[in-house]
């Protein structure tokens, strides 16, 4: 377990993942509080690489939640 955000950044850097201060803070707090992280973003931004780097840095498994192929959003419509 890392004891500060700097250690999180260093651990991720050792796994060839360059984390921003925001990402390192989120990962630190998630670990400290025992909470999950939901990484969102378009394809190719590094969500899976973050999970892989974090699993290697934490020396333990990381569970990836299955994602929906298509988000279902309610729509407003006019009644005829």
C-alpha cells in the first residue's frame, strides 16, 4: 500500500504509465478508502493500461467491470 500520492506516481511510472496528479490522487484515495474506480473516456485514452499498470504496481488483481456495448439513455418524446 502506498503511503502518499508521490509513491503512487512512482509505482505507476515504474510500470511505464505516466500518471497525472489527478489520476494518482484518485488511485491513492480509492486504495486508501477501499473504493472502486470507474475510468471513463473514448477508445485509446489508456483506461485498460491504467488498470494493468495499477495491478502490476499493487501486485494484486484488478477487476475490470464489463462495459455495455451501447449506452441506453432515456429520451424525451412528444405524444401524438
